[in-house]
C-alpha cells in the first residue's frame, strides 16, 4: 500500500500508467474488475479511494484476475492527496460522483499536472464548469480531460463521428439533420446514478442562470457566439419514426439522456471547427414499440423532458424524502441482472448532398454498469497506451475528439457492434418534405 503523497515524490513521477479513483464504489468496482481482466501484462495500475480496507478487497479481486495493483489513499477534501495522485499518474479515471460535488478538484489537479483524465459524468452543468474553469489549464499542460466516457456519452458521440467519416470518404458533403434512435435497451438503476441526477437537479434549482444554461443546446460550447443559429433544438421531441427512416414504424419520445448526450455531440462538432457541418442538427429519441399504440408512452417521454424549467421545484423536496425514494449509495443491479442487459442505438443522418446513412452501436450487458465498465476501461487503456492515435492537443475534450480513432477498434475487439451503412445516394440536397403533423415539440 502507498499513499498518494508518497507516490508523487520526485523520483516516482508518473509512477502509474493508470489510477482508478473510486475503485471501491459500485461502478468503480466493476471497472477495476474489467481492467484486471483485460489490461496487458506489466501495466502499472493503482486503485484509489478513501477506505484502505475496501481498497485492499478490490486489489485482491484484481490479483485473482491476474493483475497486481497498488492502492492509494485519496480524498477530494484533502486536495494535496488529489494533486499527488495526478502527479503520480499518466491517466486518472474517476468514478467518484456526484461530480458536481466531488469532480472539480480532481479535474483541477489533472489539468494542472498534464495528466489525462476520464469520468462517467452525465451532469451538463459540471461539464460546463470544467470547460470554463480548467479548459485553459488543460490546453496549456496538454492534459486531455474526457468527460462522459461510458454509456453516457460514448455511443452517441462515436456514432456521429463515424457518420462524418463515412460522408467524407464518399465525398457526400457534411451532415445535416441527424437523429439517434434508441431501438432497444434493458438495464437497471444504481444509487450513484440517482445521486448524480439529484445533484444536478438541485444545482439547477439553486440558480435560475444555471437552469438557462442547462437548456441551451450549446451548453458545452466555449465558442458560443460562433455557433450556427439553427432555431430550436428541443430535447422533448415527439416524432413518428417513419419521418426518420422509411423502415421504422411507431413513435418515439425524447431519450432521457438526450439533454446531456446532445451537448457532448455538439461540442465535438465545435472542437473540430464544425467538421460535422454548419447545418448539423442533432437530437436523441427512444423508440416505443407497438405501432399506433406507442403514441401515448412516447408523448409522456417527450413531455417529461420538456419540464426542465420546473426543475427549480426540487428545492422544495426534503432530502429525507429523496433518500427514502432513491436507491442507496453503493447499490446497483446484481450480476444476473447486469448480464441480461443490452442496448442498440441507431443514428440516422442526411448529408448536404442528400445521401443518407445509418450508424449502429450495439452491446450486451447492463448499459450503465456492465457495458459502462467495459467502455470506461477501454477509454482508460486507450489514453494510457495509444498515444499516437489520440488527439494531439489538450483541453476539455469529448470521447470522439480525444480518442475516437483509438477507441473504436478497441470496442470492436471487445465484441461491440459499431458500424456504418449507406442507405441511399445523393437524391436531393433538400431531402423529403417536412410534415409538421408527424413531429411535435412538447412544451
């Protein structure tokens, strides 16, 4: 065992290839197990957290899986330990949330030390604060700060990245109307996810300005005045699936993670000087099976996402009530439930020349836990080992921009379906006639 401060002595700088911070939590434990199973021999890994007894248990599990790891005592309320962790590591992967409460100190340490960083946040306001506060530090130091590196928001981000590359390869212009459709999903819910959602809601409740920022489609942009004016880009969409693709039937409502994922994808466009296109519009919906009968549940989903302006009401709900209703911290789906999980995302786009494409991301395992552990582990390994295929510049980046070309083959090697197909040729730049009756904005 070592403390983080011991690991950061002058002779031990960058002692570790990767440090997993939060390894004793629910998702952190799953990620530690995944890293132990897939990390190459000789890779220097440490597990970090506040409780030495729990860290030792996690380290023994890793050893049983064939990977020896060290342990570090790190506490965000003791900033010198966080700074020492960053100085000792090439990459820090953090599962310590809610990130609104515990994330900024870790980002600060990594941005200043030039240490690559990845996390699982789905909290838009935290990402915005990270960009505004530490973007310049990370850019100067070369640190790649990569938020949302799990089920939120790697599939969304990589699918559009692949669509852009396909359109470029075919000389079919840039992307325009682009929609991610959740075709299938099965998964559980953990105390950590609940805590992050609640923390983000309370942050919006405490500050009307924060609520306005959270509703801005370019919440994550640090070039806001340069963003294209494309009208409303609402998260609360109700849409007939046949308007997205002729082969789809039924209705879809806004995907509950869309308010975060869409901002991540739009930031990827901004960071690459709008390589997806100046007319690129992006949204996410969740398909509801059942033909005409799917209209009601789809309407409910769309309506729920349109109630964000009412988020301020959460300040009137006592913590005793939320604690009683939400899952306990450290809890999550059991192994049997995680094994039964799965998801399939399909993203459809039309280019400026009228060509149509579909990209698919399909994976087995509970999306937020089993699948996320696989994705996050591969993000960490890519940052630690694939330097020549990563972004050549630092800053607060997105998964696609930071490591898309390295991460895509890694995920495919883990059995993830990640592909693109062309649906039609250059029919017309204008595309099909827009039918207002088949798409509605709720709220």
